[in-house]
C-alpha cells in the first residue's frame, strides 16, 4: 500500500476510534481468508464524501467525450436501534462541465437536500424513508426550471425525463439516488478470497421497460490485514438480447456520433455490464472508497457511466 493512502487511512481511523469510540474488532477472519461486511456505526458518527459522476463516450478507442458532475455528501448516523440504522445524506456543492443549461439546472436539483436512508442492523439497504418529503421539495424546483426554459427546444422532454426519477419510490431509490444504492451494495454478507460467488439477478431497467436478466459475479479481491481493509467486487452482465432491446427502445447513442442511434435491426451485438468495487474499513464497516461503472458497448463504440466515492 502506498504511503499517501496509509496517511489518509490513519487519519480516518484516528477520528473514528478516538473521537467516536467504538467496539474495535475486526471483521477479517485470518484463518479462512474471509471478511464479513457489517456496519458497526455509532449514533452521531459522520463521514464526508466527494462523489464524482463521469460519463464517457468512446469511438474507435481514441475519440472520447467526457461529461462530469461532482458534489459533496455528508453521511450522518441519525438514529441507531436494535434492528436498524437511519442515515441522513446531505447533498451540497454541485459542479459540472455540462454545457447544456437545462441539464446544468437539473443536475443541481438535489442541492441542500436531506435524504433519510434506513438500513438493517447489519447495514443492508432497506429504503429511503422521506420519499414524500423529497417529492414535495423538488416539485417547485422542476416548475421553476420549466418556466425558465419554456421556449428552449428539447427542454420539455429533458425535464420530463428527470422529473420521472422522483415520481415513484422505486425510481427515486434506483435512479435519482443510485449513489445511495451503490454505497450499501455489499453489506450483510461474508466473502472469501478466491471464492467467486456466481448466480442470476433480475435488474431494474433504468431505460424503462421490463426488468433485465443478468449473470452475477461477486468476489473478495483483496484483504489488507495491516490496515484492516478489504475490497469486494461485483459484476452484472446483462443478457445480450435484452440489452439490445433495451438500448434500441430507448434510442441510446453509443459513442460520439449523435446521428447514430442503436437501431433494433442492427446486426451488431451489444455488451452491457455493470460493475461495483468497494473498499471497506473492516472494524467499523465504513466505506473508504467505492467506484461503479455501467458500460454499454457495440463494435468500436462504448458508453461508460461512472460514480466514484472518495472520502473528503
């Protein structure tokens, strides 16, 4: 492990152990090279993350267009009970390089928002508790954006698409706040080094339409016994036929050429893969880093959508 990362982890551990005393026991089992991912959080503990969402469009391996937006989230342990935790996620400091003025406004819709997240006693995601409150909070914001860009071509459709993310609890949890879903991906399970967990999964189709069948692979890729950290990885590979239907139905443009939408009659196959990699602090269960990527590719063109958590 490099020196810089050691220094960062030492500062984090010192804060957690000295300023917020907890029961310090490792979830790493050295005998069988396994790790149990469980949260041992105390009331009023908090960590701040910088979250970076980047979208790449790649054509022929050398032509790339990148869009990003970054923001800060404070995770605060609001309540702790025998069977659950309640976190408060506070969103702030949004910035972006997106040129489209409508999208700029839409990407900032969560500024100042407080999201109440419920987990089980071991950290598994249960749901967002204040969905109705959030829905009412963003409603006038969408109305203001509609009024501001009422004469802008294409604005109405963009706003409609983003507004739909807040119109149901399912869409809110899986699309509007997929960063939250990513954060709690691995909690509540025990993973062993060099033991791949394989299976099948049914995933929400975030383009709209029927759920997607996918193969699943989960693996514990690293245990650092010295720093008491572990890295767990997940790969979803979506069924090729369903991926092709979903992408073509949504009119997705793969790569840089906006004139080339993927059409249903295309003979080119599509690859659609979702990945998550997370590093945990074993004694506490806090996430030290998490990165996800959704990759859609066809031929020499590829779209990549990444979300990366880093401790601030």
